[in-house]
C-alpha cells in the first residue's frame, strides 16, 4: 500500500515510517528536516505542512498525521491547521483506507502547555469529523494519544533525575513507551483494524489517571 507519514525524520514519525517499510509498504515522508531514512521504497518530501505547497500524490491508501511542534508559538498552526491541510489534500477521498492522527494524552487531561493542549484537543475533534467524511468510502479515522515517549524531544526530563523521579511518581506503570511501540499501535489501527473509527486511544502507562504535568 501507499503510505504518507508526516514528521518522518525523527522520533515517533521515523519509527512509524520504518515499521511500514519493514512490512513491505511504499512510504512518502513529509518533514521540514532532512531525511534520515534510506530505502528504495521511501520518498522524502521537504515541506512545512503549515505553509508550503504540498505535492500531488495519487492513490494514497493510508495517511499518518504525526508532524508536530511543542510550546513553539506555532502549535496551532502546525499541529492543527497543518494537519488539516494535509488531511484535506490526501486523506478525504475515495479509496482511502485509513487516517491516523498522533495526538497526545494531554488532549484529554489538559496537563501540558496551553497552546499544545489546544492543538491536540482540536486534532482529536477533527479526527472525528474526518471519520464521518470518509466513512462513505469505507475508510477509518482514529487518533493515538501517547503520554510520555522516550524520544529526543523529551530529553529535558529524561536526563534530569529529579524531574524523572517526579514523572514516575505520576506514572502507575513506572515507564514510558518507546517510539517503536507507538509505531506498532499505529500499524494496528491503520492496517489491521477495519471496524473501529472515530476513536482516540490513550497510551500513557496510566499517567492520565493522575494528570500532573512535570517539566
């Protein structure tokens, strides 16, 4: 199948792109950063999803909306409006199999930077709108909302023993997910799932049960 992954150069997006490549799919990655994947079935598109013109890509089967920023002053423009631009271009069409949005557990708990929370909460609401719009095509639309994930984006707290101890106090399973685990969830929701739509899945090791943000 033909897959688009936004934010494919690092973190969760890179792990998702690699997962789909490992499973034999063709992947186009969209990112403002240079490519970090070399593969004969991978095509890199350098673009800012909130600003740049996006190329025409025909017959997209699966769209993974992962690109995002945090506490940047542009969270709404990139995380929400940019995601809407991408989805309206590639995802809402006959032949689409699934659209998956990488949101955040903070969309439910509200326990993070205010603009980031608003952008991810808007993404979850928009995901449900997309589910209604692509249902006539037989497509599904869902979001995955990770809590803490062990990526370089979170190095600030992962490398600070005091902050990490506080976070673990708020995390019942006493760990964070890896980017590869989120990629597995994404693959299941996008490919194996055929009956779940308009749903948000929180993967946060139980942290949302407490919702105290530490940074």
